[in-house]
C-alpha cells in the first residue's frame, strides 16, 4: 500500500524528533572511540620531541591490554608507537593530563608484550633506556576513570653527566648539596664494592669528587630519600678504590670521614631509578666533638665501684676512644669500653676524659665526682625473752655510726602473723663515734592478741633522712627472737 504524502511527512517528522531527543538523553555515548584506541591502530611517532593532546574519554579496553604497571585491569586505553633511532634515554610524560593517567612502555608484539624497565609511570614521568632499532609501544590508560584529557610528551634526555667515575662532578666547597636524577643513571660494570650497598641490586649510581685544599678535617656525608645510599672512596681509578666510609640509612644521621690535605675523595651515590621523592646528597664540615661523661652510680660511696663511659647524642661520634684521669692519682688507658674505678676515701674528685671520635675529632671533658659515705647500723636489738599480758616491757635498739653526725629514725614493728605492723618510731641524733653507740629506748605493753598467738616477733629498722642514702643497708634491719607471752599473773587475795 502506498503512503499518502501526509503520512510520509508524519513519519519523517517523528524520526527527526526521535533523533533529536536521543541527543538530549544524558549518559548515552555518541562519539566514536579515538583512532588509536587499539594496539593495532597505535599512533606512530616519527620524530622527537613529540607532543599530543587528546580526548580519551571514549576510549575502550581490549581483552589483551597488559596490566603489569597497575594492580587492577585496564579500564580503557590508547596506544602510541615509537622506534628508537639511537641508543639513549627516552622520557615519556603524562603530566598535565586530567585526570591522572597510567603510562606503560612495552616491547614485543601483541600477545607477547613485555614491560620495559622503569617504563611505568602513574601520574608521573617514565624514563627508560632505549636501544636503536627497537620499537616501543606506549599504552596510556585512565587511573580512576576510563579516560579524559590526555597530554603526552616523549623526548630524548641525556644521561647524567656524572654517571661514570671518570666524569665525577667536582665539589667546589662545603657545604654542598645535590639532587641526582637516577632515572638517567646506570650501574657501571666496574663499580667498586660497598659495605652499605649490595652490588647484586645493580642500582644506578652517580659520582662526586671532593678535594680538601685546607688543613685536615672531618667531613660528614648523608643522603635523604628512600632507597638511597652513599660510599666514600680514595684512589685514582676504579680498580684501586678503597672505601673509607658509607651510609645507607636514608633518614638517619650522616657518616663521617677524615679528609686529609690534598687528597681527593670520591662519593658514589646510589638510588632507585624511579621514586616519588627526590634523593639529596649533603656534604658538610663535621661539627665539633661534644661528648658527655656518663657515671654510675650518681652518688657513690667508698663501697661502690664507679663506672664511667664516653657518650654522645651524635651517631658519628660513636664509638669514642677515651683515656681517663680519675682525679685521685689513678688513670685508665685509651679504649672504647666503659671503665671502672674505686675511690678509697670520701671527697670531691675531678675526672678528666680525653675522647677521640672514629673520624679523628678530639675533645676533653671534665666532671666532678663527689664520694660521700653515710653508714649507720643496728649494733644491738634487745627484747624481753618473755612477758605477761598487760605488762609493759622495755625494748632497746643500739645504733652505731662512725663517719658523720646523722639524724636517724628507728621504727619498731611487730608481726601479726601475716605482715609487719608499726608499733613505735623514734628519731635521734647519732654522733659519729669510733666505738660507742646511741640507744633508742622503746616500751611495749603486751596485749591479749599477743597471748592468743603465744608469742610476739619484733623488728627494728633504722633509716636516714632523705635524700641521704645509707651506704650499707644490710645492717639497717634486725628481727629479734620471738618473745613468749604468758597470761597475766593471778593475784592471791589474803583471807
């Protein structure tokens, strides 16, 4: 059946309205994927430097898109391809893209692609060593979303000028700092061994040369940055280099070495080829040695053996070699271990320490050691052998003291079967006497509770006023033989 002109007009109008409506429906994709959406249609880069601005929001993914550069499957990708014309470093960058992009560089053919060393960058550059005649396939994929506004740059970059020992960068003066770019550095086959860096890692390295033109001095060297390390050598060629210092604690204190006049020191710095933080090398004059003297005990007596050691908050100062003068005529030869000394008499002594750090810095420190010996003791503790309930009996504690006049306190306690309970306390002045003692008199009235136990055990303890410390506390406490407790005496009434 033939349609009338009116019917055909209505159909055409409906079709046009439907198409227009479809354009207004949100969420419906209408743009075609980018021309380089697939590996086989990669954009060919013919010359460097190369830049590209591209909208990848309509990009798709192929089932065989490689995902070695990220922890999850690729959501969408576009491809670029470049065949290197010479050996050297290439740097690819997606900086400026919105949102961040994942950049992954490959060699090989579809189905057999291999990731290139250092050819992965997530929102960052990827710098890799290219070989002439090798084709590199660069996949760009979205990080959190399928795609967006891509800004891609690819260019050749020179190798680090001080990549090799022979081209070590001179250090003009101290202090000195530098931030080497390890992405354009390599491992030199004859690089010397280091006790701070495993050569099995084959980490890229750069070299610096420092010559001390002044008097001999100590120099500190350190690196900051994850995975970094440094080693310091002397010598004029790689085979004859000898290590003098090294450090691989990225955020710890520096290492130190003694720089002789006119000697050149070569500093080899290693670090990761790709890192989210820069590596910084710092060289500086070492600070003056500032050791301290540690002493134990702090308040010695003639009965103590006093221990001394050289210490410092600065790691490069340790272990220090020190010799000692104890101030009483005795000395100790140089060594790194703590030393011990016994003072025979009370007094104040000046202790002198001559210290030397591992890198040769020296310092002299003194400290005053005061030896004071306070010593009281219980010479005699007298308690009754027996007593009756209700009767008060004398108890005495004789305290000896031969050094200084002391104020001593004696505490008298009794045992209630499970613990000691204080009965009385008395404080007296105890003069220093060679043979005589001071008696602390007490009296105790025996109770029915004592009778129930059948006996009472007394304890006497003597102490000195704080902060005075008794030098020999072993004789400051005595427990007496138990006192037998009897019933009260029966009173006989006259008839």
